[in-house]
C-alpha cells in the first residue's frame, strides 16, 4: 500500500472515530434530555389529574380553573390510574391496564418512581390530600420525542457520510502536497549515477521541516559516496602505479639478464635488485593488509605503561636506523612511570616509527626533534623535521592511501605511512595533525588519551 493511500485511510479513520464520538455524545445528551423532559411532563400530568379528581376543595376558584384548563392536554397513549393507600383503584376504572401491588408499594415507599418499559414511559407519584393518601400512576409514549431522535440519527449519519467524503478528498490533497517533495527526492535519486553523485537535491524552496533535513542528510551521504569513489579510484591508480613500478623493474632486469650469458657478479647484482624490488612490494602488501585489518578493527586494546612503550620505540628506531639523528625533549612535569594509555603498543610503535622514518627520509638525514608533552587529557608527541615540507593544498590529502605530494615523488616510499598512522591513532581514539611549510619543514603531532596511575 502506498504511503499516500495509507495516510488518507489513517486520517479518515481518526477523523471518523473523533466525529463519531462527538456525534454519539451529542445524541446521548439530547436523548437523555428528551427522556427527562418527557418524564417531567408525565409527572406533571399525573399531578394535574390528581388535582382534578382529588383537590378541588384545596384550590381557589381561579386555581381550579387553571387545573381544568390543563386537564384535557393529554400525552400520546396516556393512561392514568389512581389508587388508595390500601392499593385499591379509585375514581378511574382499571380495565385492561392494571398495576401490581409490588410497584404500588415501591411508589408508596419512595414517594416517586419513574421508569421505561417496552417503549412506554411510566411515572408513579405519592399524592397527599386532606381526604387521604393516594397513589397516581401515569403511562404514555413519547412519540414526538422518538420521531425527533430518529430524525436526529438520520441527520447525524448523513452528516458523518458527507464529512468522511470531504475528509477523504482533503486528505488526498493534503497527502499529495506532503509527499510531492518526497517524489522529487525519489526522482532525483533515480537519476543518480557515479558521475553526478555530487549534484545535490535542491533544498532552497523547501520549508524547514523533516523533509529538508532528510534532503540535507541524503546530500551529505551522496557527497561522502562521491568522495569515497574518488578515493577508491585514486587508491587503485596509486596502488597500481606503486606495484607496477617495482614489478616492471624486476621483469626488465630479469629479461635483459636472460638475453645473454652473464658473469656471477652480474647475476648477483640483478638478483639483489630483484630482492630489493620484491621487498618493496612486500612492504606495500603488508601495509595494505594492516590497513584492511584496521578497518575491520581486529586488534585488541589493553592498558599499557607509556614509559615502557616510549623507550622501547626509541631503542627499536635507533637499532633499525643507526644514522637517525634524534633530539629528545621532555616538556612535561608528570612522571613517565605514572602515564598509561589504552592501546596496542605494536600498532602505535608502527605509527610513530613510520612518521619518524619519513621525517628522516624527507629531511635528508637532518636532525629531528621528538618532543613529548602532556595536558589534562592527552599524551602529546610532536615530531618536527627540517625537510622538504608539503604544499598547503596537499595537506588535506595526506592521509589518503598512496597519495604523495609532487615534491616527494623522487624519494622512494610506499605512500602508506601517513595513512597507516592516521588509522592507528583513530583506532586509539586520538588525533593526528600535520603542519607544514614548503621547503622549511613539517610537524606531525600525535594526541593520545592518557590515564594516570600513582605508585602506592
């Protein structure tokens, strides 16, 4: 069922329940009032008959003439009986209408009884006179009231029917006007493909409601998808280039070597070049696997002592790159042994090592400052080099896999170091920022959430 039809049916259903409740309430109020009025009229008739038969000597001549004037005004199918306090009929013969003594006894006890029986209204009153006590029972039918109520029911049902038809028409108009923006969104989405994903849904003429919010959300999603496709294409292009170059070098060297017999030394040189290129491919593949595992969050995070981690990273770096020129600076008043973090020491070491080795490579082995500081929430590690720097327009692209700034293309690398570091820091709920000036140097800053543990 379409939303438009469902909205119309729901609207009609709610309106029908509401209108039917109102009409039913009005009907019962009117019917109850009619019933009370008729009982009052019937009681008045019973008293008038009592006055006519029993109380002539209790009234003035003018009052008794008024009683006689009212007396002929009977109600439809009116029948009145008068009984003594001993429940014996008097003045009016019972004929076919007889009232049992149980009812008369109830009237005697309660002074007044009124009820409805098979469409007839019945009122019994206890009448006190100077000649004795009497019971008057009056019975009649409310023909005019029943006809009026029947007409009221007919008018109400007809009004309900007409109101539901009008409501249905208005609900269709309302649902169409409500769903037109959604139709426009659907039409816009149906025409989307990879090339025009970036074209947004027009929202200028929309009112500030949930549909406009939905349109903004969809536009944001399309923009992310567009960026994702661009990154994917860029990733495939850069990955192909990075893998193709060493493979082409390996194949070229091997083919040239195989064209004619070579000396052992020449074969050794070629094989060493092949091993070097294969190692480069292996690093690329390992980094890609690490990136994939980071995206799937396969690494466990544990509480780790920062002091142990910090000096382990420094020792491993110096052992790996003996010519590394590191200047260590501690700009914190906190004791290192008290600092802890939640993380994976292997991954964080990989991230910090990649940045430091990049700084060493792109600064042509110039000194690198490694600055450790803290604030209330974070452990801060800043890596400052005096290398070739990065163009301002390339800073936003640094964390894309295989992206390399144009001024870095002549320096060998995989293009995955910063991407890995960014993903690793993101996994640790930290931040990684890069500040750089072309031909002056670069500063990469790690911020990791810290924990403090004091010794007992």
